[in-house]
C-alpha cells in the first residue's frame, strides 16, 4: 500500500499531533515559575491557529450533507 505523504488525512494527523505537543508544552510551562508571559501568549496563539486549521481540514474531509 502506497501512502500519500501530502494527503489531507495525513496533514490532519500532523496538525493534531502538533496541537497535542503544544498542549503539553503549555501545561509544563504554566507549572514552572516564573512564567514567561510573552512565550505563553505565542504558544497559545499558535495552538489556537492549529485548532482553526484542524477545523478547516476536517470540514474539507467531510462530505457535504444533502439539504
């Protein structure tokens, strides 16, 4: 079986993995003192952007439902 490295399904998996990694990183950073507020804002902004991208790819992969 040949796997398409550029398929939307694979891209979705990679986005979800990166989102999970960011979640873990943010959790660890929040427990450390002192917290670098600028870094936390950037990480959270990236996580939000990933969530939006995941939602966009999921919409593309779902078939249109008849009205």
